[in-house]
């Protein structure tokens, strides 16, 4: 906590935070996390089933099954 307090007092990460906020605003991110699939903001429920359904619709069931098999065991995948 001491380091956190020192960093906060010194505004050590202020520029990075400003850049992150600007990036979120320019991409129309309104909540955390905000998910984009193929450059389009995902607006359905943030659960595995709904995300999987959206991915299957976008890339096809066969491609989704192949991709899913290659990332099994990972809790988060950036596409």
C-alpha cells in the first residue's frame, strides 16, 4: 500500500490513464469490460454461452469448434 500511495501522490500513471480513457471514449466503450468482435461492439450478455453463440454466427460453427479446441483450458482469449 505504501508504493500505491506514493504512485498516487506522484501522479506516476496519470498519462497512461489519460490515454486509456481517450482510447475507451474513441471506441465508444461505456462499461468494463467492453468486448469487440470483428471490430463491432458486442452488446449481448457477457457470459460464455452468449459470446460463443455470437462467435459461431460470425465465423461459422466448424471454425468455432476448431478455435475452441485450440484454446481449451484458457479462461480468457483475445481475438
